[in-house]
């Protein structure tokens, strides 16, 4: 699996676990909803700064974000 796809899937999984819509979550993360859609589908390569905004909105650290079985395979 490609790292870009793994990151997108992880974001979508964590967002859905918190029962957040893309619209509400993108507002909280201060990113465009359409951009979030592309990120979750693995179509966009995001910066560390944007990923930090996303993990902050999810209430987790970058370490916790990457401390997942999805990333142990890469």
C-alpha cells in the first residue's frame, strides 16, 4: 500500500470513529472540505503542517497517528 493512501485511510477511519462529517471536521482542522476528500482518498500528498492540523483536530499526536498497524506494513 502506498503511504499517501494509508494516511488518507487512517484520517477517514479516525474521523468516522468520532462521528464527524467531512464538513465539520474540515472546519475544525482549518482545511477545505474538498481538499480533505482528496486526502482521504489518497489523491493528494499533504504536508506535515497540514497533517499536524488534522491530528490536532482529531485530538491525537502525530506519534499516535502513525503508531498503527496500517503503517507497520510500509
